[in-house]
C-alpha cells in the first residue's frame, strides 16, 4: 500500500504559519518540489531538496542581477519571456583615469564641474573665457595681481598712461579709501587748468579763486572772506580760528560777532532797537545777560547783591539750584505742591570730597552776645503753607537718615533718627517722641532707643553700663542715682545717700 506524505500547493506553502516538524516531509503539488522541516523554520523560508529546475535557475540568476549592487547599469527580468534587459546609465568615470602617456584628442568641448589640478604648464591656443582665481606673476616673478590680498600691484610697472574706460566717470581713490600722498613732477591738470611747479612753490593759473573770491584780487561786495586780519604792529585783529575780534577800537554802525576781545565805545542796541548799553549815560539795561560778567551788581535800592571785590554773593538767592562757593544771604529753593509735582522741596549738596569738604560740608557760625546759640528748626504741620492744620499723634515731625553704599552700589539705610508727635495735641502742647534706629546684621532698620513723651528711655537691646575699677569709681564726683559696673567686684553699683551700693 503506498505511503502518502503531507502535501499542498505553493500558495499554501507561502502562508503556512506553523513551522514543519523536524524531519517532516512536505510535497508541493503544483511545483513538484519536496521540502524537509527542521522544527523552527517556516515552510516558505525552507529550501527545496528536490525539484530545482531550469526555471528556478533562471529566476535565481535574474533576481541576483536585478538586486545588484550595480553601478552604471540596471537589469530588468521578464519571467514570462525568460529575458533579462540591461540599461547602461550616461557614461562617467568611476575612478581616476590614467592616460598612460597618451593624449585625449577629439572635437567638442570639455565640461568639468569641480576643481582641476594641472601639474605643469597649461598651453591654450585661443582665448580663455572664464573667471580667474589666483595671483598673476611676471616673467621676472614679480607679483602683478596679488590674489591673497585682492590687490593689483602697479608699483614700478606702469609703462604708459592710465586712462579711464569711460571719460569723466571714474575716480582715483574714494572719500573713504583715499591715497596717502600723490607725487607728480611737473603739473596737475584739472580740465585744462594746470597747477604747476614754480621752483618749489605752487603756481595756480590766472583767475583762480578761493570760496568764489579771486586770489590776488579784491573781494566783491557781499562775498565771504575767511582769513585772519593782522595789524601793522603784527597783532591779530580778526582771528578766524576762534571766531574772535581783538582790537583797541572798533568804529562802525553795527558789529556782529560771537566774541569781541577789547574795548567798545558807544551804545549797544538789541534787534528790536531797544537800548541795551547806553554809551551817553554809561548805563546797562538788559533783561538777560549771556556770558561772563565781571564787577559788582547792586539792586534797585543800591543794596549790593554781588560783591565783585570780595568775590561772593551777598543778596538773597531764590532759585531751584544754587551752585557757589560763597553765598551770604538766604537760600530759598522752590517747593513741590504735591507728591507728584515736578518741583521737589529740598537743598542738595553734592561733593566729590575736595579739600574744603574733608572737614565740613556745612558750617553754621554764630556770633551773638546772649546765651542762645545757633539753632536748626524742623517744623511740621498738616494742610498747606497757606492753611496749616494741627498734627496728630504719630505724625513724623522730622526724619534724618544715614545712608551708605552697599555691595550693589546702592544707597542703603545704616541708621536713622525720627522725631514724631505722641499723645494729645493742644494749644501750646505737642508731646514728642525721639526714636533711634540702627540696621541689624540682616540690613533691617530696627528700633534701638526710644525717648517718649514721659521722658522714659526704652532700649531696643541690652543696656550696658560704663565699666570702672574701684579706684576709678572713687575718683568720680558722684551724685545720687548714678549707676556703674565695677570690674573689680563684678557688681552693678548705684550711688545713693552719699555712698556706692552694690545692687546684687
């Protein structure tokens, strides 16, 4: 009885999902091929052990040629016709070409994209039409065109005239790239007008002008002349370098100048014909002076406002800013009407620490034959200057801050003194409080001492008594109520009823 093994078509072989058992035989009926399983490989991936025919050989070779790798040629396999077609790409060199001593000759052109290196001379019969990148040397190895510096060297090599390609259109040099010096031997011609050498001097052609004025001639009316004017004694009368006139006397119906150094005799009128300086009455009438004034200035009541002999201001100064080394009188600075006003109240003293500032920025000197001395008053109210109202308890009367620049170069509070109202305010009564602040190690201003309206002293930290030895204590002119710390007895002592008493 015949033995029948597992069988099926090639289409079924391709989709079988389970690998045949090791040694299992599978017969493909439509291809007459026999496969042997190995227990792990799918049937579609096994090689047939029998039935490899001419068609299989053709398919294998054709698939190998088509798969490649191929360079410069492509293969196409027609399984039904059993044919292989080959298509060659556009011919190109796939490696360096060794001429082996032979030349390349022929008609047509040579088109090369990329860089070419030629070791030896390049001889071209005909014109070279191309962009050139590189230096050009003469037969004597002189660099005529320097490709590294992008320059054409003409030094010592110009053999004939240099002329522009188009007349009246090209320049030698440019405003931003000028030549240093221009050397010519005989003359320079400007459109036919020759500037020539005259024994080391420049000879200009007749009719030459400067600023429209003919050299050597007389200026026409209304023309400008830019030149110094020298007197017969060699002194400078008109100096064009600093726009000034220096003369002992000037006569004329009008004089216009930025600066005049010398004496002026006569009246001075403004553009509106008003008299500024009256030469007949020897008086000056002007709303505004621009420039330096030398001398004493008096008010309408003959009071001296500026003392020219003592070099100081003796009158009242009313301005937003006052800059002077000597001001005798009252300084009034405009005050702001609100916190958003552009005018801020106060006086600012700025100094860079010159010799005068090393010992005092502000000195108040007073000479009076009474017991009273100089006073600094800080006055505070609510309301406005025209309608002042009563302060309330807790209002600051005055604050003084002491700033230092920190590591960030910013002004930071080191200490402060604040005076404020405290308690019930009445007619002739404003109870007050003084509070001293010092900044702690964290930079926070902290209350250090409070002197309230009850004359109580409240310390923000421990209060330390002054230390004395017993001998130093006994040398004191003691009064009842004094307290010290005795370093010999290590005790706090108080003076009471004429003797020192230990408090602990």
